[in-house]
C-alpha cells in the first residue's frame, strides 16, 4: 500500500508541476504580449483541470483515491508539497491564473 500512495503522490506532484507551468506560460504570455498556440494549449489545459475539479466537488480525484488507500490525510499526503502550500494551492494558483486570464483578456482587447 505504501508503494501505491508513493506512486499517487509522484503522479499528483508531476501533474501539479505541469499545471503550474501552464499557468506560468499563460501569465508570461500575457505580460510579455507573446500570445502563441502554446498559450492557448496551456490555457485550455488549466481550464480542463478546473472542469475536472468542479465535477469532483473541488477535490482532486487522486486525493479521493489516496483517502481510500487509508492515507492519514488525503488533502496533504497525496502530493509532495509542504503542508502550508498544499492547503492553499487552489487559492494561490487560482489567483495567479485569474490574474493571467485578466491580463490576457486586456492584451487581446488592446
């Protein structure tokens, strides 16, 4: 069971890293006014993640699976992040993504 939880933490952490890079790409594209196909792919990727989270009650399906494997606390033990950051990822990443989308919209309107 420990191997399964480790694997989930690894996959979840890699997915989190990928989505963070996508948010960074959208933010950079908007700030630097370099909107490309990669910008749109990154934006759609983050939006798709948002749809999955919305459908699953704002809880990652990997967290639910980890809890089923009897992890001590699915919201923290299912990812390799410090506890204080893991508890605030939605608010931190959501705020950055919201800012990036707002800047992107402003760039497109000008």
